[in-house]
C-alpha cells in the first residue's frame, strides 16, 4: 500500500489545524562518496537526491504565508541509505493559526516527514541512518525572518533536545536492538524478524553523563540492558572497516563542521607519488591519530567552542534480518557485481519534463571495491516512486529553486510575496499549473501536545548549573540551522490555580556572618 505524506500529516496534526504542504525532490545523481577511500582503494559509488518540504498557511485574504521549511539529502550506496537533514527553519508566523501554545505543530511535521522518508527509502537488507548536525542560529532558510517578533529561537541546549524529541518517535516505531551478541536466541530471532533501531548522540565537550540530559524523557523508561539512546558514534554500523585511518570513518556532508575539520586535517597527509607502493602512514594524519581523538578535538573547533553546544545525531535503522550485532564489514559481503537497475528517469525536454522507463546495465569493469566480492549484486541506485516529491525537478532546476528561496525575504512585509514567488517559480520549472496539498488535522489525542511517557520528576541541580529561564515567545516559532528545526522545549508552566512551591533551606546550611 502506497504511503502518502499528506495522509500521514493529517493523522499526526491536531484536529482543525489546516496547512498546505509542498514537497519537491530532485532526480538522483552521482556524487562524491560520503566516506573517504582508504589508501589503495577506490571511493564507493554514491547517488544523492535532494528534498525540500515547505509548510504554509492561509493567513489572510492576500494569500499564503510560509511558516516552515526543511531540506533533506538522501544518499544511497550499495549497502547504506543516509538521510541527512541539511537545513530547517521557521518564519516565526505560526502564531497566525492561533493554536494553544502546547501544540508543537512544527515538531509533528518534522517527525512525520522524516518518518515518511525513512519508510519509503528502506531497502531490503540495507541499513538506513537518519543523520543531522544541530546548531542554534537565528535564521537559516528564510532571510529576514528573525525580524518577526514571534519567532522563538531555541538556545543550543533546547535545540538539541528538540531534535532528539523529533527523532524519538521514529526510533519507537522499531524494535530495540540486541544489547550484546550473547543475547538470548529468542531475542535475536525477534530482532531478525522485525526492523530494529538505536539512536546515537555526541555533544562535543560533554561527557556521557551530561549528554544523557539531552535524551528525550522516554529514554528514562528504557531497559538498562537495551538502551535506545547511546552517547557514542555508530562506527561499526556505518563503515565496513573500523581499522581504516580515522579520515575514512566519518561521513563528509555539505556545510558541516565535521567536514571542515576533516578537510583541514587532510593537509597533514603525506604526499604520495604515483607508482610508489602505499606507505605505512598513508592516509593518516599527524596530529589526530584515532577516531576518539577526532571527536575530542572537535570540541575545540570554532563551531563547537564559541560559547554554544552543538549536537551530532544518528538514528540507525536495521531492516528485518539484520541485527545491530551485524557490522557493516560482514553485511557488505554478498552476490555478483553484474546487475541491472530498472527505474523511472526524468528526461529534460526544454522547460517541460516527460517520464520514460529506462534500464541501466552495469558491468564489472571497475577495480574491486573493499566491500565487494565475486557474488555481490547490490547496487547504489535506488529511487522508489513513493518517496519522491509531488514535483520532481532536475538537479539544476532544484538548485535554481533553492537559490531563489534563499534570495527573498520573509519578514511580515515580504513573506506573502516571497511565498507566491516560490510557488510560481516551481510551477514554471515543473510545468504544473497548480501544486501543493491541503492538509487538515484529524488527531484528537492528547499526545499531539507533548512527548509521550513524560513524567514529573524532582531534579536536583548543582548551584553552578542554575540559570534564569528565558521567557518563551511561543513553542513553535523558532529557528533552526544546519539541521535545526522549530518546535518547543516541552516544558510546562504551573497554572494560576497551582500555588508556587517555596524552597526552605535546611537549618544546617545557614551560618551567621562573622563579626568584624
């Protein structure tokens, strides 16, 4: 049964919420490999496609007002699908819907869209990872939006927590992974029969105890022998050879601080001449000798040490039949490199597009890859129709669209005009008279207002950690950057009928001031 994004959003949004969603994607194109090749090896063939989701509302009779946008990149290799959240931002105009503050519409939209992509892009026997870099910033996709008084920009800690709450429901759609290889055979059988998942979070300069504070409230109820959230990097699940040089073990995404650090460190690589044998230190940096040291040094980079915290998140989803204990090294062994790919291709014809079925045949003429053997049939090209946007553009037209989005202004004076320009431009590029889907929420449950399984607890803070709370301007009117999104912190305020508690110091803590 086909999965429809508009239907999923209608089921997730509270009853009465009306929005218009527009999903644009690009055709898959070959791109640079996410992981650098080890010395003497060739880069893994990789395809990338772009997705842009915009959400708008009918604010008045003048037209639509865009309130939120998210850009996502989907990378496919023969043995891994990576969904990278590149940009997300709000315009701060959600308040025009006049919803209760507790209703986190933008978090629900973000979660539903990412869940939709994960469902439609899951391939049999191929691991999938949702990845993002969370860094607080006042505006990213929508220039001028910070001038909107109701835009609530989350601070660094609030933003990391917000993204964890966005990904957590997707995590809960799947079974827990086996904690140890010695897990009971029954548990392994259950895990092998269903998709399983685990989330990973690294906040440079925070130890594992501090990092736990960013996990969603549901993490407190998880079994200790099967944690769903971990403070680590999923190396064995993402890369086929953990013993490779550190530069080969971390993916290189666009506009990502990890990538900038990797590029800077690559200047330390020894120069090798063509024809010479591979040196023992080839592909290894002089200053950073291990992956642990790389993450430690990340905390000193400008993006991670300028008085703000940043978060690196990964949600790893194992398809049925593939367990967490199955490393990428053992997973990537399998059937002939001769393969045939069938799929729909978009063919440009002037300003219009026509679809035709094309069959691409690859033959085994390239050098052997480290993840290949004589029986490998896996192929990196994957483009399911269900996961495409309502409008599909060529890579060049998609870039033209995004440049236009970033060039216009989205303050209260210009946002309606900018929204119309965006809609009209895509209509022209796609040769579509009208596009976009109206969504009306149908969810009547209380779970739309706050994370599930949230319990009230008494937290004791060290005095050095206490600071005044900023006044909230509305949960969903905030900005996110480089993988940041609008949504709320989930905090609740006491109602006027609830008396505020008084803190009384123990007498043993009181001492008189010495006489002078």
